[in-house]
């Protein structure tokens, strides 16, 4: 129940990012550097930033919700303390190993398209976790979710560089981080209520 709510949110944001992303193509200069698009309407520019903030915050909330859901997961799957430890650390271990190479790869494509597909992957692997009948499937789903999210770091930076004027990038990053913290706080605040309502 809780994970399905996160999935629906990510799918909606994916559609929105994909739509507004198609309105602004990247234009590299002769040296291969990305050029900002001054023609981009301000409203669309900030709508994209808001969408990215919402998606990042929701994704992180889903990843770190394990701390709240772990007691019920352990009861359902009859997990030992060591298995719970491996489940909790699987995302961080995978990100530690693959963070650099995976972002080198994702930085080569079109940022808006790459990040849309990656956030869609976060949603699909979240659905896999909500269905998971086995520990192995749950661990694989969490690792895949974490890797998809980690792979968005380079495209996110490129999108902000392209859409936001240079003198506003620091301010924009501050707003993004504040928004992520707010969304994660709301996720942790609302999750127990959803859990109580759906019992799942």
C-alpha cells in the first residue's frame, strides 16, 4: 500500500518531466559544452526544478522508509538480524561500488530523457519490492531502486546547468535540498498513517 502510493507519485512526475523536457532540447556548442536556453519560459524552468525536487524527495523517502517498515517485513519474511542488516545496507553497498561508473554512463545521454527513464525505473522497482515474496527479490529490488536513483545525479546536474542561469544555480540547489528535506519529512510523517489505514 505505502509503496504503491510512492509508485503512482513517481509515474506522474515521470510523465510531467518527459513532457516539459521535450520542450527544451540541449544545444551543445562547437566545443561540445552545453548551452543554456534563454528562450525557456521561467515558469516551465521552475516547474522542472519542482518536479525534480519532488521526484528526488519521494525516491529518497521510499529508499529510507525501510527503517519504519522493517519490523513488519521481518515478521512477514521471518528474517534473522543478519538478514535484516544485509537488507538495510544493500542499497548503500551497491551505490558505493557503482556510483562513479554508472554516472559516467548516464552523463552521456540526453539528461531529460535519461532522468525520466531512471525515475520510471525507481517506480517499477518499488512496485517489485511491494510484491516481493522472498528476501532475495526484495534485496534485488532495493539495489535496483538505489542504483536507478544514484544514476540520476549526473543528469540532474546537467539539467540544472542547462535550464537555470549561472548566477542562480547556487540558489536553486539550496531550494532543491530544502524541498527534498521537506518532502522526505512529509513521507516519514504520513507513512505511519497510511500503514495504519491499509494495514500493508
